[in-house]
C-alpha cells in the first residue's frame, strides 16, 4: 500500500508565493471514493498510466514531468503549466 507523502517545503513555499493555498500538505493515492465522486479525472503526471485508474469515467491527461524539489525554476515552470491548463479547462466548461 502506498503511504501518504509530505509535499516538499520548497514546493509549498513557491506555491504560496504564487498565491496558491494547499490545504492538504500530503500527496495521496486516489481512492475509489474519490473516483466515484468525480465527474472528470485529471492525471497531472507523465509517469501514471490511465490503466492505473480503474474507471469508465473520462480521464484527461496532462503530461507534466516531475522535477527535483530543489529545482525552483522547474517547480515554478510546472506551477505555471498546471495553472494555464486549469484555466483552460475552466473556460471549456463555461
């Protein structure tokens, strides 16, 4: 079983600087309850296969690579990538 993992302080600090608040400071494996509750599942990773999420619901993949927790520029780049994709998704549903 995969245990919860603390989000790196460097990531939390950069997100806070960008005005992004993270309520739960641990990453966790998606649960069956989460899947059942959702309308859409967004995978924000390049190392997670769709087949790992067992559902017939729509899965959207954002191929965003991991970066070292010490790579501030890389973290900031990924924050901006995700932010842009989230805004695009919100506009798509308006």
